[in-house]
C-alpha cells in the first residue's frame, strides 16, 4: 500500500515508522541513572553575493536529544531564500553508540521547494576510536543526494579527528563526489581546529576547498565542474549553564560569484 502513496506521504509514513522504532529502543534501554539531555537552537543568516546574484536569507531551527546512554536523535527545519528562490528543508538524524570504540549515524532530509535544495538526501556514517586514550577518531560516510532538478550525487566522505590533552580538537577530511548526469567527478578537502571548553565557549576555524560537480544558481540555471573555496569562523558561547549564543562568519568564492555571510543564533541546553 505504501507504494501507492505520493512521495511526500511515503516520507511521512516512513518517518513515523522510524520514530516508533526509536521509541522502542528508548524504552528497552532506559537507565534510571541516565538523565536525558540535548539542546535547541535558532539561527538567522544573511549573505551578500557578488556578480548581480540576489542575497541570501535563512532561518534555522534545530535540535538534538540524547534519549538513552547510547541513542540520540537530531532534527532541523530550515527556511532558505537563495538565488531568488525559496524552500524549506527538513531533516531527521539518528546517532547510535555501539560500544566504547564504535559509533555512527544515519539521516534523511527532504525539501518543499527550491532547485538549490535536495528533493531528498540520505547519509550514513560510521566512526572508530583509536589509541589507548581513544582520542583519535576516524570516520567514513556515504551520501546520496537527489536534487529537485535532474542532477544527483553519490558521495564518499572521510574524516579524522584528534583530541589533544589541551582543549584543542583538530579535524581534517575530504569527500569524493560523482555527479550525474555526465559522471562528473569532484573532490574537496577541509581542515578545522577548535579551542575551548564545554559550558564555557568553543572557537572553531575551518577552511574548505576543492572542486564541485554542479550547483543550482536559479530555477533554470546551473554551473558545473568548477573550483571553490570557503573559510568559516564560529564562536559558541555559554552565558550560563543552560543558555548561550552562536556567531558564524563565512566567505565563499568560485569563478562565478563570491559570498560573504553572517549567521547569529541562540541556543538552550536541557
């Protein structure tokens, strides 16, 4: 019967089934000594684009809840106005800790409109901790991204994190993308460093660069097979134990335009 439903209704039915499955996990692994925790965050973003492209406006509402010692659920709803189009993106993610060395996540996303947003996207990532302190973490991920146009991507991502004894986290990674139609291959790499303490502040610097197979820059216009670069600075600061703010500044450039933006938000921990 589910095959007779529209794609949007099928997504809704599947989401209810997944939610019911997660609820069973929560009930089965309930630990009276464990206190559920997480956060909710609201952000507003603005970006200025060059070369006569229309500026971007975005609103984000996202959150995460650790429901059991091993299971957590994240979600996000985003209203985005890019390239004279508007669309709403929704996503749901499940994170699972298998044991002291292994953890992973799966997620799914879909959108209401906007050629720059995916019609649907699915992700799966698996992480492994290494060394005696388990402060080296490696990850591998797989993504399928179907656009609202004819384009679709298959992505393999690699990630390495190292937690120093000092309050510093170093992360490097990359992704390998096959974009279709045309089987256009592209590669990107990134490096990020984070300094700070939980419940005080985190400062993160990140650089991302490489090639892109394609990008929608309007309802009927795409650019393809080009290089791009992006630099990002983020500060996440707690005002008290349960409340704080986040500020992100970024700069992106490719041969067709450049973009400078700022995202400001508040978050509440629980």
